[in-house]
C-alpha cells in the first residue's frame, strides 16, 4: 500500500515509516501541512496518516482542502487531543478514523489497513464470504460449511466487522469503537469475552479455527 | 460631572423610569378629567339654555311677542340665572337683562357664542365672568338671545385642575423619595455580596455571603454565590490534591520504568542477557502510565468544563441495556450472576459517551471485586425526587463506611486492593461525570453479609431530572 505520512514530529514519522515499511507498505513523508498538501496533490495514495496539529497548515485544514478538491483518499488523523469533541471535529473535517497519541504501533497498522480495505470494498454488498464462512446481510444469517450458525445481534455485528476486515489484525479498541461505538478503554477484558463467545459459535465443531488471537495486537479472522 | 452613587444604582434608575411612566399616565388621566368635567359643564349649560330658548319660542308661537316680553320681565324679577335680550326686527332692544347681543350676525339659523359679562361682586368690584349664549330669530323677525353665566362651572374646573397639579407634584416627590429609599435598601443588601466578591478577588476563598433568611432574591444570590465558592474551593483543593497524587501515581511507575530500562541497558553493555523481556515489561509499564494519564486528563477536562459537553435527551434504560449487553458475558465467564432491572419511559439529559464510560467504570469495579458465585445487579429507576438513578450493587467485600468518601476522590485505592489492577481512578472519573451533569455519586453497603460474601457495595450515579 502507498501511504502518505504528514507529521511534523520527525522522530515519530521516522518510526511510523520504518514500521509500515517493514510490514510491506511504501511510505512518503511530509514534515508539515503545506508539504503534505503538495504531496497529496502530486501523488496517488491508498491511505494518508495526518497529524492534527502542525505548523503552517494544520491537519484539519489540510484534509478540508483536499476533500474540497475531490480527493477521497481515506485519512487517519493522529492527535494528542482525545476528547469526544476533538474527535468529532476531526471526522467532520473529512477524516475517516481518529487515533489518539500515544498509540501502540499494532493499533496504527490495524487502523491503516482497515481504512485501505474499506476503500476496496466500497460498493454495497449483500453477501460476505470468508473461506467457509458466509454471511447474508439481508437475511441476517451466517453459515459455515452450509451449517447455519445462530448468532445474537451483537455477535452478528462483531462477525460482520471481522469478515469485512478478514486477514487483518483488528484491535480491541477498534472493536469497541466500531461495533459498540464506545470510545473508552475498559479496565476489564470485556471484548475478549465477546470474542471467545463468537469463537465458540463459529469454530466449535469444525476442524480448523478461523478466529485467531494476535499476540499484542488483537484478533484476526482467517479464511 | 459624576452623579452621586445613589443616582447610579439600578433601583434608582428603575424608579425614575417608573416615575416617568406613572407621570405620563397621570397626565393622561388629568387630561381626561379636564375634558370630562369642563366639557360636561359646558354641555349642561348649553342644554339648559336650549331648554329655556324652546320654552320662550313656545310662548311666542302660542301668544306672540307680548307674551315673550312678559315672560322676560317676570323671569328677570325671579332672579333666574339666565341672561336675556329681546330685539325687534330692526335690532332695537325691547327688553332683557343685557344691553346688546354678543352675536353680530342676526339672520340665519340659531347661533351659539361664548362671551363675557360684567358683574359687580359683593365687595362692589367689577368682575368679568365667562358666559355662553344662543341667539335665534323668531317667526315674526324679532331676535331673541338667551345666555348663562358659566363663571361658577369654570371655577369648579379650575379647582379640579389645581388639585390634580398638586397630586401630580405629590406623586413625583413620593416616587423619588421612595426610589431613593429603595435604592439605599438594595444597595445595603448588595454591599454584603460585593464585599464577599472583593474578598475572593483578593484571594480569600473562605469568604461567604451572609444569608438573612428572608428567602428573597438576595438570599438566593447569596446562596448561589456560597455554593459556587464551595465548589471552587473544593476544585482548588482537588487540583492541589491532584498535583500530589499525580506525582505519586505517575512518579512511582516512571521510576520503576526508568530502573528497568537502566538495568537492561547495563546488562546489554555487560554483554549478558537478552533485553527483550525487560523491554516488554517497560512497554507494559508505559501503557499503565498512559492509562493513568488519560484518566487524569479526562477528569481534569470534565472538572474544568464544569458541564458535560454536547448534552442530549435520551432514555437512560436504553444506555443501561447497551452496557449490560457488553458486561453480561464477562460476569457469566467469572461465575457472577448478572441481573438488570430498568424502569421504562424515563428521560435524562447528558453526554451519552461519558455516562456510558461512567457505567462501564462502575461495572468494571464490581466485576473486579465480586468473587465467583456472587451477584451484580444494574438498576435504572426514577427516585421520588424525580432524579434518575443508575445503581450497581455487588456482593463483593464492599467499602468500609469510613472509607466511602475517600474512594471517590482521585487516585485513592484502598490498602486491601493494592494488588488489583487499575489506576484507582475509576470512581473518581464517575464522580467527575456525575458532577459535570449536575448530579452526584453515592456509595452504600450492598445486600449485607451472607456467608463468605458481602457485605457488598452499592454505587449509585444520580442525575437531575431532565428539564
């Protein structure tokens, strides 16, 4: 994936660049908002990672500008401001996701990959298929190897998210944000319990587990 | 030129304004009374003159000019208050009480006129009285004038006007002095409040306004001011405590982190050992510090804002159901019986996100401290006061009475819970959320001791009724 990193903290940008390059992505860096704008206009990117507060042109202005110009590249905002209102402002400016600094690197990668994936599957689907797993979004049914799996509404939403991001790591925070729409960190392992319930429904009785735990990151659904 | 202080007070200005309004009303009333009395007197006189004229014209029609003449002579003798003049066709005076007609036009329809008559008063002085009169031409061409002295009516009207002027002056004088008195009174009431504000401005946060118990708006203001100062003082104390607590809660893990990194670095320098484990632990420590930091920041921002951002009206039971759905599997996993009980058709105004987090924190705590085989119950109900109450009751060890106040303060963790994870900020954040919504947090004993269980803890987040 081609990723544009617009970040004035050079050390942080360097660390991101290294980490993303190691995971197989190509990065371009811009050290302030104006350079970021030029880079965004010149290049083709799958995802942009944009710091909110930068000299010359801040992240929100930068994204507002490129969105006005018709650029729909997915944007992940990075910010030290983590309050609800800050996040809403970032998303209203045209950001697609919002990550509060400091973050775990696994969280950043997971979100960048999720954004790129969302773009690929932008069209409206009625049927999701991952390996043996089939989800009918209209009939609200799930089958594995043709056998119907009975899911609670929330389990259905959780599996839908995992299927839409199959093959990628998704973090607990992402699940809480995207499936439950809460933006706080629970002190207990609530998400793990939900995942293990879902796992027992989709993997129990089958020869191969699909829902994997990724150490230090979260979970991944493999086809 | 600067006006004396009393003239600059709001009550005095209001008094002047009301005086102006009242004065205008009084003027309008005066004008009405003038028209009603003076106009009425003139109308009455005119009526009487008309009646007299009709009576004389009637006498002429029945018996001719001599009858009229006779009538005039008789009436003059009977001291009727009318003035008469009868003239022949050539406008020569035949008889009457006045010498000549004040009306110059002798032909045509009956003509009204105002004029004055000369009279001699009791002291023998010559005085002029205002008079009204009507002149008509009789069928035979003779001219008849009937008038009346209206001097007495006019004097009556003048008296009324005089009385009204006096009353007007009295209104102004009484109004102004009332305004001054009222201003003094209000200024005195304000002075106490102003003193308190000055004291606080000079740094004395302990200053409080005196409440006189009259339950008027000044008392209300004093109460409000005192409450505000209480909050401010608490908040200042909180900040000071937070400073100490941050130092404590962040410094120890940071010290530990630094030591770990230093040891690892020395080990690497000495060529012994793999730093991977030390680094992993250092990362974990960092996450802990960041979590604490995030919670401190949330609390500080909530307290600084003093109000929950983006409040919305919603059903509190719906939020509770959402959160239950999140926590119920966790309880089941730990062997804790989870029950929920929600009242219907309630409404609450608040920030859903913060309230969700507050409930999650309460439930996190309950799950953490309740042993397997225990129970947790989440309830939403309306109190008889109209307030909305979220409560979580568990069957854990509970919090001793004397410690309950302390656990909601920032950073406090009880001695016996040191070994449990968590930054000790959970309930402080809940308290901050409750306060930002104008509500409060209450801690009570749970269901009591049953065997090894209990006595448990009941945490209630109470929100004001949605306006």
